[in-house]
């Protein structure tokens, strides 16, 4: 769970608002680790990054481009880029790294095998459904939230940096399962 400290949750007094939910390795045989995924989203210590390897970075960059009135016709084009293109995109990658780097991360340990029907996939899908403004009569973001500049209506309207699962309803047993995994995470952390 990525939290934006400049955004406040409407449902928990003063707690920063969750602006993205994500997991790793939800397809059978996937080998991505949590830490590699987080590193890809955050970028390098020098402020660089690769939006072609992170849909989160792509979305944030699109919002920055729109907000700042920047022009970058190569942003989000193709799976690979030449050094010349990367140099052209460098400033935007730095701005993305700056934004993502200031977000907080809350991790819930769900240790299971990679699969589209894994517990991780279940928690991700239902968390997004629960947190999406599309399933509420409230707009959860402030007017200053960077996501409001996204060219993707799904991001603007859901108040999340997610596209998938934003219009779903969460399942009845979701909260019970989430609390079970949260409790296990806390117990394991205290050891």
C-alpha cells in the first residue's frame, strides 16, 4: 500500500491516504520479488528510473507531463528505448522518482505461490475495490493530488494510481482475510 503524506484519509483521522495498491508475482511462475518491484517503482538513488518497467511510474509521469505542460512524445512508447531517448526523458524520470520516493509504503506479508488466484491477488483486487472513489459517494483526493492531472479518467475518478479493479465491489470475506494477514505480519515483525 503506497500512502501519500500530503493526502489525508477521510475515514481515519489524520492518517495519510492510500493512493496505490500493488503486489508482485500474481501470475503462475512469476519470479518478481517485493523488493525488486518497489525498487523499480522508486527508481535509482540518482533520481533515474524506467517507466517502461513500471506502470506506476508511467502513470505518475503522464500526470507530471500534463500538470507541468511538458512535451515528451517518447514517454510510454515501446518496451525499450535508446540512450538518446532515455536522455530526453531523464528530467521526467527524475520528477517521477522524486514523487514516488516521498510516498510511504505499508507491507502486508502474504506468503503464497504466484498465481492469478493467490491470496496476494485477492488482497490486491479487493483493497483496490474498497479504496476506489468509484464505489463511494465521496471523492477521496484533495484538489492538489497529482493524480488529478492524469490523462486517465480511471485514475482521476478512482483517486488511486490503479486502473484494474477500481469499479469492482469488494467481496464479503475480504476484511476478515485482510485482518488475518495484517495480524500475522505484525506478529512476524515483532519476532
